């Protein structure tokens, strides 16, 4: 394992919420290989990779339970927190809007309160989404200082979470008073993240793979929708770099940050599905777009200039390399050790 973080995470006590999810499982594998102490927390990559057996404390708890969160933090005394746990699906949020808000807004506030109550925590990286911005379907990317918003319950809940994070940072973790509280809090927003081990409903890559494995056409709801596609390891590398910078210079980096793909990787759903078929070696597409479908954004892009110039971070892969790596995982996961497969992909990414 090439360590681009120069042993920073070795021996650090890291807590990951949402570690059983798609992004959380990849983050836990990476941290485990870097020697972080027990990234512990709450047919997925998490299950297939067996990462739960490699970390010391595989905890399952509801982030809506604020007292339970504080109890976990008291018990394990983490130094760095990555908060990924969420209800992450746009279409599902129309069915369970209240639960979406309870999880994404109050859950985030509960983690912030647990951080506030735990002296050992020095860095908190709160993961939200590119959909937190008030989307005007504009042709240029959103910058970190633009208004929060969101049309659907999911997007608006993430916008509300961002507002809460900013409020807690000003009220309780103000950088001007760092010497008093000793904590650095940032929020991070990524584009449409894809990669091996994602089986969530209503996501283009899982939809493609499920159809291909079943020998059925891939059904596309919004073929012309344009998204900032990026491999899961791209934003994770940004989150981990940011946490390292926050540890070393806590006052300088406690802000909101965008982590998106190269400009040429911003393309529509139909083209992405077509690339999946090309790399998989079989399959066909079926257009199921309907005028009365639930509202989903048609155009959404991020401006990543701030991360590029202030963090020294930028995406490593273009869309072709990204899709090739993603499809390769799904072509191999049934026959190979998935933890080893994930490590291979991490090494390809950072090498």
C-alpha cells in the first residue's frame, strides 16, 4: 500500500459513521490499511469485503439517538470523525421525507453534539452532497459560498444539514476561539460517486449491473440528466487529505469544500450507461423517461477550484478510467477476495 498520507493516520483513533454504506466501507478499508486505530461506528461492499471483521468495534446504532452517540464517543474517545451516515436516496426521500430529515439533519446535529461533548475529538469532517446547493440548473459549477437549498426532501435535508454545520461551527467551534474548544469542523460535498460494491436503489451503476447480471435491458429514467461522475476513491482521498490538513492547521481549513471530477467527466446518464455496457462486453439500454416522473435535477456541477488551489487536491481519473475501474470490480467480485480487490483498486488509484 502506497501511503500518500505519509503515516499520518497510523495510530490515530478514527470514528466513521455510516461505515456499512458504500462510501463508508471503502473509507474504512483504506483507513484500516493505513494503520488507523479501529475505524469504528454504526450483498454491500462492507459485507463482501469483510471489513467488519478487521476493525475492533463494529457498532450498530441509530444516529437519531443523540444520547447513544455521546455514549459511543465517550467510550471510544475518537480523535478524528468522518460523518457519512445518512438517508442518501433522492427518490426514497419522497416516500419517507420525515425520516430523511430526522436522519440527515438531526442525525448530523447529534454527531456535532457528540463531538462537542468529547474532548478527544480534534477534527470532524461532515460529509453532505453536491445536492445541498440551491440548484438553478446553471451551466457552471457551484462554489462553496453559494446558497444552500434543494427541491426534493433529500436535497433540502442536506442543505439544512449544511446550515446546521455552519451554525455549530460559528456558535460552538468558532475558529477565532480555537484555543478554548480545540476542535476543527468542516463540511464536504462530492458529486455523483460511483464504484464497486454499491447496490443502492435508483443509482445508475447498480441499476446497470443488476440488469446486466440478469440479462435484461438497462432501464434509464433520466437519460439526459448531467452529473459530475467520480470514482468513490476520488472524494475519499479529498476527505482524508482535508482531515490531515485540519489536524495540522485547524483554524485554516474548517470550512465547506467541494470535491468533484475533471470537467470532461461531467456527462449525461445515457453516455455513462453506454460506457458501462462497452466495458462489460454486453447489454442494451432502454429509455424509460416520462414527463410525469418525480423531479430530479437535470444539470448539476461543482466548482473544485478551492480544493485544487488551497488543498493541493485534484481528481486523478477521467471518466473513461473511472468507468473501467468500476466495471472491473463488478466483473470480478463473485470470484475473488473482495477485500483484496478493493486494495488493488486503491493502489491503482494512488499509484
